[in-house]
C-alpha cells in the first residue's frame, strides 16, 4: 500500500540514504493518514523526522 501511495514521488525517495528511505516512507504514511495533509507534505515531514532521528536531534 505504501509503495502505491507515494509512487509519484519515487524519484525523491530514491535519492534518500538507504538507512533513511524506509523509515521516511513509514513516517510519511503516518503523517498522511493522521494529519490529512498532502502526499508531498507528508513525505517531506517523514524525511525530516527520519533524518532527525538518525542524527539524534
């Protein structure tokens, strides 16, 4: 389901670090379903959250 949800943004997802990619998409799906925001906004929020978690911010 997640793969289909963000398939329009696959190029953006592919640019991410392998360690971040899966986590970012997981968070993006959570943001999209819970916050009623756009897919693009949810993906960006997911990426930021995953990056912050990786850096322990």
